[in-house]
């Protein structure tokens, strides 16, 4: 058996490194977050943008959460002042991701 086959056999047992760090940061952010996060669609310069607002936590936690959402959506965006902006209409996907992380979500402008 070559080393590639052995490595492929171990992959299901190993946790993803980035997901562990994101989940740990999300746990500390969830403790501070008593109000639900608002997920809504907005238009910026005529283009759709998904906003996540009312985040309570440090700027570092906000940036980590924004990075995780942008990576999972495969889109750009920004984060500042307790608000995360993800370029594109990802309302449903972001709401599902946040619910999976254990946050409460208030859905605004959903169809």
C-alpha cells in the first residue's frame, strides 16, 4: 500500500484545522450574542449584497466570522462596525451557516 492510499484512509478521521478555529471563535462570540443576527439583502450601487448586522463581539471575532462566511460563499465583502457585507445574494446560505454555528438568526427580506 502506498502512502497516498494510507493518507486517504485517514482523512475522514482528521478534523479540518480552520473549521476548529472558527468554531472556537464562534463559541466565544455566541456567549456575548443575546440578540439574533439580522440577515438581509441590500442593494449597493445596483448590485445585490447580503448584510449580517447586530453582531456583538470584538472586531477580531467579527473579522473571523466574516472571513468564514466569505470563504464558504466564495465571494468578497467587508466587515466593520458590527456589520458584515458579503457581495451577492447569499441570504439563505448565510442563514444556514450561522444557524449551524449556533447563532440565532432573524431573516429580513426573504422570499
